[in-house]
C-alpha cells in the first residue's frame, strides 16, 4: 500500500512539472510574432513573385514561426495524460482516504489492544491474588483441622480421665461403704459392752515440756518459722499447741487395762481389702499382694490404724512408716503430731511414734531405708532389729546391725530419745530439732535427718544442715529426692 502511494505521489509531481513547460511554450509562441514584426519594420522588404499554383481547397498562410509551437496532437495527448493523471490522483486520494480510515482503525485497534492488555494484566493480578488467597485459605483450613484434631484428642483424653475418675469414685464409694459397715460394727460392739464394767485403764501423766531457753524468745520463734519450708496445707508452727490428727481418726472403745486414751491414726481413703491385719506381712501372707493402703490392728493394742503396704519390693510385706518424695508435707512439727502421725498415706507421711511402738512390740522387726538421689541412683540401708520404747522413755530407738550399700548413718542415733521442737531430749546443749528443722532421734545432732526440709535439686544452701540427708550418702549438704522407711517382721 505504501508503495502504491509513493508511485501516485511521483506521478503527481511529474504532471505538475510538465504543465508549466507547456504553458511556457505557448507564451513563447505568442511572443515570437511580435519580435518578428519589430525586425520586419527595421529592415527592407522585398517582394518575390512566385508563379501561382493552382491550389485546391483553402490555403492558410502563417507569417509566424512554428518553431517550438505545441502540436494539437501533443496538447490532446497532454490533456489525455492530464486526465489520466487526475483520475489516478482521484484514485490515490480515495486510496489515501481509505488508508487514513484504516490507519485510524488501526490506531483504535492498538488503543483497544492496549486497554485489553491492561485489563488482562489486571485480571492476571486478580487471579494471582485469588490463588494466594486460596492458598491462605488452604493453610487456614489445615490449621483449623489440626486444632479440631487436637481438640478431639483432648476430648478423648478428658473422656478417659473422666472414666478413670468414675472408677476412682466407685472405689471411694466402696471404701466409704466398708467404712460405714465398720462403724456400724463398732457401734454394735459399743452397745454390747455398754452394760459391762470396763477394766481399769492406765492413764499416763502429762509430761512437762522441756525445751531450751531460745524457744521462749518470740523473735527467735519467728525466725524459726521463716526458715522452715512449709507445705500449703499446714498452718504456721506454734510450739506448745497440739495439732489434730488426720481426718477420719476414730477412737475404739477401751477394753484393756493398758489401752492409751489418745486417738489412733486412721486416714482416708480406707482400704477395700478385708482386715484388719496385724501388719503388712500378715496381709501378704493372707494373699494380699498389691501395694496400697491397708487397715492394721497391732496385737495387744485396741487401736486401728492405716498404713501403706509395700508388697512388691524386696519380697514384700513392708509397712511404710515414713515417706518423703515431693516436699508437699511440712515435717517441722510438734511432739503430739509426731506421736499421732500426719501427712497423706499415698504421698508424704509419718506413721506416728505411738503406732510404731505398738507395731514393733508385737514381734521382732527389721528396718529398711530406701533412698534415691537426684541423678536416679538408688541405695538402701537395712538394720536387722528395730523397735521403740514407750512414750515414758521418749520413744527411744533400739537398732540392730547394719547391712546395705548406702552406708551406716543411723547407728549413731541408736539408743537416743526422740526430740521435737517442743521436747528437747538430745545430748546437745541447744535443741537439735530447731537447727535440723524436724523431729528425729537426735544425738549431737544428726548423721541422718530424714525428717528435715525437702530441698529440690540435691545440694542446697541453708544456715544449718536441715535438709533430708544421709551423711554416708552424699553428705549433710545434699537433700535426697526420695526416702522411704519401712519395717517388716523377721
């Protein structure tokens, strides 16, 4: 198309150049006669007579020179050429108009194409945004699914825990039923013996509280209270004030002359096994092979008590008299509390000096002390004889020969009376219970302090050596992780 346009423009320019040349020729042909007339007027003229010729037709004589004049045929040809060129110009003009419309259309198409490209880019960006949003939705959906799965797992765990609690509730209900039956039986015994005259009872005179001078100082008492690790359930220590035994304590009717008047140690939950047994060895011999809380009744004692029986360790039959494992119970207690016992039977507890006296009185018992440090190392110390004297002799310790791998840190306390904060019976000028923060068969003061303060982590810092320690196993500045004292008939 551009080539045709170029050819048309070239023809138009050629035609424009030819037309002035033709006009010049016409003007020149018109001017020449005038010049010839001027020359003719200046020169002499001669007349020649030429014989006449017989001419037929018209005779045209021209005095003007015909040199350079345009021929009629040439003019006609030029006019034809001009017409042809004009036609071509018209055609070219029409083509130019068509081409201009086409160019305008092309420009419009290009503009529309640009707008379409812009729209496509916008749609593409929107598509990318939608894709990213879909991906985010997928991630969010997966997160919600994970949360739902976790919630489902938690619900299953809670359901399992609920079923376990239901089982425990059923066990507790059974225990309460057994306890109710026991109470009913005891009430019947009370009614049966109501009309009979009981034998004379022994009454022990109240012992005067012997304590060193610093115990009467109120400021030092406050300092002692601040230094002691306390469990959340234990109220602040107040010397000379008796503490109540654990919940569930019951007193049996007195039928023997030597029956003490203080309340025995009975703590819930009660065992669902039959009984009562003399001790845990008696229960084991009767076929009770599971660890747990058993109802005991020592011989020659009209008292019921509960204790944890260890029936699987070291051939079983062990009556647990003390346990330390998490520091949940405060062992810095008074004489009366150490006498009756305190704590939780399925956790940390002290069975009670009076119960130990009656248990060890009925047979020949041995003592085993199991210990574990904070690195998981377990050791034990065993003594082939263990018994306590009565309260009139301050529950003095009688211990036999040692064997085991923990080292002997208990024989140093042999034949020593029991000492608490409000009853100082040790050989030290002060009160060892004040410094060691517990009750024990202190000497001057302790090679073992299993009723001291339970410190987490092993080595501890304290003003005194008041941790739960066994001197032959890590020394006095190391608080053991777990301790269990158990007795068993030999």
